[in-house]
């Protein structure tokens, strides 16, 4: 378990799946996702891969809760290895429930995840991918000190995703 001023992030457990699906199936949380809301099958696969990542690497995506209401998961996110085209990179990702938006939680979480990756895990660099129309997430990554270093053509027929990086 890791804490920030207002958040607790912890290793996910099987009981978190229902909330994971609820957040990732919500059309609002997927407005910048060309794939749209997650189906139940995709959510089950993604959640299983998140738990597997923890087993394999002893870190991964966290369940994010508010300190003052730890029973309510407001999002999921963390650091995990992800393919950027052909190259595997340490990726920072997150998705928050709409009721958690506009409170600075994403920035608070992102700064803590970067601190954990660079200091606790001793990683030299962390990457993030964001769709070019997702202005809110672009601002979060930039507030956390990440710099755009290029684009990744990861979705056929769509503009490339913006690639951000921060170095230790």
C-alpha cells in the first residue's frame, strides 16, 4: 500500500473486478478511447493480465481509493510493462471514475507513481501514451514533469498517440 495526501493505492484483488469493469465500461471514461467502452470479456482479460503482471514483476496497476473513503475505488492505474510498437517500455497508465474527475487526483496519483518508479523501483525512465484529443490527460502528464517525445502509430486509421517520457 502506498499513500499520497488524499489517496491510497494498493495491489488489486479479485473483489475489485466489479468496480474495474464499471469504470472501464463507462462511455464517459472511454470518450478518447477509439476502442470504446470495455466489454465484459475484454475487462476480464485486462484485469487478469493486471493480476498476472503483479505475480510476474511484483508491481503493476493499483486500485486507487480516497483516504477518507477507502471502501470506494475511484480508479485503477500504475506502472506496467507495455509494448510500444515492437519495444517494451515501463508504462504509466490510469483511468478514474467520472465522479473523481476535476479534483486533481490524476495529477496526485501520477506524481506518486513516477516517484515510486524512479526512486523505489530505481527505474531510469517511465513512459506514457495519450490520445492527442485527451487534453485533460496531456495536462496531467505535463504537470507531473513528463515531456512529449514523439508519436506512436498504434491505432490504424487514427492519428498517432502522443508518447511522453520522464527520466530519473
